[in-house]
C-alpha cells in the first residue's frame, strides 16, 4: 500500500497542475539553456580544436615566383622545417546557373591531391575525391553563399581564350580556408592536370610550411620563414613577393570564435542564475501557501523531518519532470544550434554529442538546483511552530498590512518568532517581486544591448559609407595603364566618373630589425573625391606631397611606430625608401593600410601602372550598379584586360554587415532565450500572486467586481512589472551595451563605433508591454474565474 | 486526589505574548488537574485566553513559565519534534475550522496520523480508518475530497482523524463553532460517546447550551480560571 504521504505529494502535484507546469518549466528552461548554450559551446570548441589540430595548419605561407618540387625538397631539408607543400592558387572569374554575373573563384591546385600534408582538406561523403581533369571540388563553405550542387558546371573566363567549363564533383572541408561568406569568393580544389585548361602554368606559386613546434613563436617562425625565402628561394633566383606568418596555433577566425564562445559561456551562466531565481521564487511561494498544511500535519503527529521529506520529495519530482523535458529539448535544439553555428563558422562537426559533464550538469541543474533553492524555505516552513503555522495561514495577509513595517523594525531587536514569521512573509513577497524584476530586467538589458550592438554596427558601416564615395571597384590581375583603361570605363553606360589607384604590398622595417610584411599601400590621387577620409590626427594627402604617407588607425594600432611626424622605412615591391607619416585616418575595416599620393608611389616604384579602378555610378540603385559593373567587366575583357575581381560597394557593405551580423544573430538567439526565462518567471510570479490573492479576489467578486475588472487588475499588474523591468533594464543596458560592444570589438579586432540605440529601447518598451500582458493572460484568466465560493472554501 | 492519578496537570502556567508593542499576558498562572474519563468544557468570553490554554495542553504553543504534565510527559520540556510525535499518539486535536488537508480524501486524512506515527500495519490502518469513519457515520463519504463535504461532515471527519492513533485525550477548540445547532448536537453526542469509552475530552466552547451539559466547566476570564463548576460528579456513574 502506498503511503498517504506519497499520495499527498502526488495529489498536490496533479491537482495544482498549472503551478506544477510553471515550476517544471522554470526548472526545465534552466536545464535547456545550460544544455544548448554550454553543450553547444563545448561541442563547437571541441570539434573546432580537433579539426584545426588535425589539419596541420601552416606556420608560414610564402607567395613567390613559380617554383617546382625540387625547391620543396630543399625546404624540407631546411633546419626547423617539419613539413612543406607547394601549390598554386589563382583567382578566376566564373559564372554558373546560380548567378548571372561573374563571381570570383579561388582555385587551389595540388600536384598530388591524395596526400596533402599541410593545411589538409577533408572530402565530404557525397561526391568524389580527388577531382580529375576538368573537375573541381568546392570548399564546403560555398554552400553558405549559393545553392551549389554536385554536377554543376562552372564557366570560367580565360584571358586569351574562350571560356572553359569545369564540373563540380564534390565538396571538401578546409578549416583553414577563409569561408566564402566572409571573403565573397568561393574556393575550389583542382588537380594540376586542370591548370593548363584554365590557362595557368603547372608550377607552384605558394609554399606552405610547418615548423618544428617546440617553443615556436610568431617571431621565431618569422625568422625561419625569412631564412627559407633567402637561402632557398632567392638563392635559386626565385622572387618571394610576400610572406604570411600567423600567430602559431591561432586560427584566423579564432578571435570571432573566442568572442562567440565567451558570449555563450557568459549567457549560459546568466541563464542558469535566472533559472535559479525562478525556482527559488516558486518554491518559496509554494511553502508560503503550504504553511498551514504543514501546521496541521505537525498537529496530527507529523515529525518535521517527515514533512520536510514530503516537500523535498515534491521538489524532487518537479526536478525529474523538468529534466525529462529539458534534456531531450536541449539535445534536439543543441543539435540544431551546433549545426547552425558550425555552418557559419565553417566547422565540420563529427559528433554532436556534448561532453558527459554537460549532461551531468544539466541533470544537476534540474535536480540539485531546485532542491538547494527549496532547502531554506522548506526548512523554515517545517520548523515553524504549529501555533504560528496555523495562525499565519488562517488570517488574510492584508490584515497584517499596516503593522508589518513596525514589526519588521521591532524584529531587529531580538526577532521573536511571530515577528520572524511576518518578516519572512514580507520578505517572501518583496523577494518575489525583486527576483521577478531582476530576471526580467536582466533579460531586458541584454535584449536592449543587442539592439545597441546592432546600432553600433550600423554606425560603423555608416562611417564606412562616409569613406566610400565611389560605388564600384575593379581589381586587375596585372598593373595596367590608367589612361587607356579609364577611357574604356568612362565609355560604359552608367558610369559617372572613374579613378585608378596603385596598390603595393608593403613591408615595414621595425626599429628592432624585424619586419611587418602584412601592410598594403594605396597610391591615390591627392585631390581624390572618391574617398572622404576622416582624419583623426595630422592631415590628409596634399597635391605635391612626395614623401608623405597617411596611415589608418588599424595600421597605427598594429605598428605604434607609425605615429604622425615619424619617419619610416617601407619596402614596396622590392624598393625601399623613407617616408614621413603626416596623418592618421579612421580605419575602413580592410585591415592596416597606408596611403600616399599616386604620383609619389609611381615615382617610388618607377612605374605608373595602376592595379585597381574605383568608379562612381550614375545611379544609386544597387541592381543597376551591378549591371553597370558587369558591362564594365565585359568591355575590359574585350579590350584585353585581365580583371581579377570586381565588387560594388553595396555588396562589400553587405558582406561586412553579414560578418558582424553573425555575432548579432548569436546574441539574438541568446537574448530570446533569456527573454523566455523572464517571461516564464513573470507568468510564474503572477500565478503565485493570483493564488495568494484568492481570498481578496473572492471578496472583490462578492462586492460586485466583474470577471473583466479582475482580469484587468492582473494584466495591469503584469504590465507594470514589465514596464518597470524595461525602465531598469534600459539603465543597465546603458553601460552593459557599451562594454559588450567594446568587448566584441576587441575580440574580433574590428573597430566598432559605439552608438546607443534609442529606437531599440523604444521598440523593446512596446515589445515588453505586449509580452508582459501576454505572460499575465493565463494567471489573470484564472483570477477572473475565482468564485466567491472558491474564495471562502480556500480557507 | 493524588497527583499520580491525574492524567493532566498544569502548575502555574503563564503565557506572555510579546508580539505587540507591549507584551500581553494571556494566561496568568493556571493550575489545573484533569483525570482520565473527564469531559471538561472551557468557557469564557472572547479574548479571555481559552485557545491559549488549550494550545498549552496540546503542546501547540509553549508556556512562558509553569509546568504542564500530560500522561506523565513534561510537555513544556519537549522540543517541537518530540512534541509532534508525542501529540500524534497522545492527543487528538480538533480545530474550529476542521483543517482537513484539501488534496487528500476523507479516508486519507484519517490515515495520515497513523502514517506519520507508524501505528499499526498498513492493512490494519485502512480497516481502522474505515471503522472510525463508520463511528462518525461517514463511511460512505470516505473517498470524497473534503471540499465536497458539508461543514458538519468535515468536522466529523476531523474527529475521526483526531482518533486515528487512539489517543487517550481529545482536545477540541470550538469544534461546533462553525456548525448549526443540530449538527453541533450530533458532534457533541459523539464526544459524549467517546467519554463513555474512557476518553478524556477537553473542549473549548461558546455554546452555552453545550456548556451546561459537560460534567466539568472551567470559566476562564482574563487569563485565569475564574470559576469551576462540576455538574454531575462522575463518581459512581
Ligand atoms: N499570537 C498572539 N500574539 C499576541 N497576542 C495574542 C496572540 N494570540 C492571542 N493573543 C491575545 O491573547 C489573548 C487571549 O487569546 P485567545 O486566542 O486565547 O482568546 P480566546 O479566549 O480563545 O478568544 P476567542 O473566544 O475569541 O477565540 C487575546 O487578548 C489575544 O489578543
Ligand atoms: Mg479562541
């Protein structure tokens, strides 16, 4: 026979099913949040690390004149070299069924696709590997930018020949490749046999090297790379154009990834705390409601430990139910979330299973957190003397109202038990309001901060827009003569003005003898109207400047030696000379850049040929600009110019926005999760209020209140709490959004200009208003259904 | 009467409530002896200290000073927990507002004290509960929830619950206060029957008619036993 005590626990759970549902949901959302957020984070980090480590990422990449296998063998002999691989990489223009205009494809060709020893690629199941002649395997991230499928044919433009078709035969994942959605260009792997078809030579022009990992630093890697360039390449008469030495062990997306992962961790902990609040709230209220029953049970012989066990058992059942709901829900959603994030971050996920400790933590959150939250209120409830327990619940709380504060004060002296009880009651209610408000306020603050991050991103892009005074940009494979070129472009329909720049990869000699190889110098006409520089110190270029260089803030940040007034030695395309820094301009998100007058740069290089053209359009319509750009490209191709890449500024802006949008989309998911915790909290608190006010509601009904007016009283209460949380949340969001933006900006290395989002605050005001009314609908409905008879029976 | 023969004895019991702004003395030195089989009525006007007094006897509340010995147990010296167990087996408590647990059926409410105090085997418990419900003429209502019962039925169920562990003493605070006179009469009849079975009953009441019929009536006034009236001495009955 089942014990009556167990019967009572089960009966309480089922007869107050609405409360049971709320408590279970409050706990389940915590389990869910921990599972999705922390589980997602752990899986992403684990899969990323695993794949990155397995890929043999290069410690240096040398961009060189053509070389062959013999050089690679020499490099392998070089001290400190573990692995080396030669490959050819080229940008070609292609069209396919998914895009009418031409797109850029980065073709990477390997001599032996079966054994890629550095920066390994992992072929996907579908399709086949290796690609044969006339075939291409696309890097998996291409799926993010278009509906690419096995069997598609790319029509690739060739300089001196008719276009050639290559067939997509599969996909392969390269964790080190720059994802297509970030770069705007797809990557494809081909065999050496295909190179002649594309009009490309069967030689290497890139060397990927892995060094001995023992005590490897960026500096030491740099030194070895320089040694290889000098002793192997240059000694054999092969020019090295640029060397890229990343920080060892750090992926280029690592910073974004770190930001996302940190964010997930912080939000996971926050969600956990909020869920703890909810549980504390509901369990405290439950005990407050049951004080009299506790008293009765003790009056008929119940031992405090027996009664405690009953209530902890009840909370335990809540926990088991919450885990039963939260755990599978988290598993399903977590899988979706991991897939979503993995696609964006271009991570290949082998196993979606979170580590065991996350599952253990979910179960602990579901079972232990509620019990911990319950221990204090249950203990307080069951230790209360029978006399107080019976009298406390027997008297309507409103009758205490007036003297409560006095008693609270009186209690400070020695806390006699009756005082302790009423003090506890007060605290329960105030505490509930505080906890509900805290939950909703935090959620509101996070939501509004997300608006602010979005607003800051918009502002940053607006700043970029202010810099860009042109609409389209064309890059050439080889330097070309500006005059003829500009005449051709000007003749195209839809072009209003054109200007051409010289771009030179630049190496800066640092004071300590090391070099920064990653800079780029743009030679622009001094009186250009194609950019509107925002000068932060010094001045912009002036006509007649011969040795003046302007740096952007990104360059200054990377190289503090580039301050205004400093003299610096720059090597461009092998020519070294001294320049004078005259000004600093705001960065344009393109990374560190230097600007000189076009004439000065031409003089320095001994060549006036330009490498890119910027074009102003007659229209501001993005669609029409795209068409104009296609017309320009066709005309240039016909005139024999090799175009490397074209883009409209509108596209570039979208690309930047979508990169930053990734962070925002993560933030939005998390904010939505927090907001739902807040809403469940509000509904819970409102329901508790309704239950505790049953007698008052009955009295109001008895003296003529209609269903409607009761309904309104409670929805208004919900609205007031919602609006309070909005106001408090806005106050919290002010600093929070600033630090969030600054933190994101720091970790992803993109300078964001902070802007508070007043429209976001306004929007959330309306939204939280609606949400809090919706959240109180169910409790208010229950309140309106209270009959006078119920209220009296509630005794 | 010798001290040992009394079932219940109070010596100089004082109760001071210090909740209000000024401490309030609700009981001012109560001395009382009750013997097995007595039916004691406590009467007095509202606020005189009747509930306070009965709460001292049941151990629901603690005296400020004085001694309370019930069936050989020094009640005032017990902890809350010891009290709960002791009370469960020694005193059946009947409240003015019935106080049945709303989510348990009538039968389960009666089973609860036996469950708490581990009295009898589970099978015997049900049989006993049904027997008690028959006694109070509620056997046909056993599986209903309290809310579905009338006030009188609820109070009879509460009495059955109070008798669950077969305690020698029954303490009732205005058990008929919420019942009409006819129902009150039925409950009172039940009590008289219990006295026949050698239970000792202490009952607070406002009902003057009923007060007239108890064998021993204590008149409480201003925290003291102002008057004691013994109607029909039990000796020889
Ligand atoms: N918890 C308490 N705190 C302070 N004073 C109290 C408390 N309980 C009772 N009193 C006071 O002690 C006195 C006696 O109260 P008690 O409840 O014993 O009266 P009563 O005789 O049972 O009255 P009634 O017939 O109305 O039930 C009253 O004046 C009351 O105000
Ligand atoms: Mg009373």
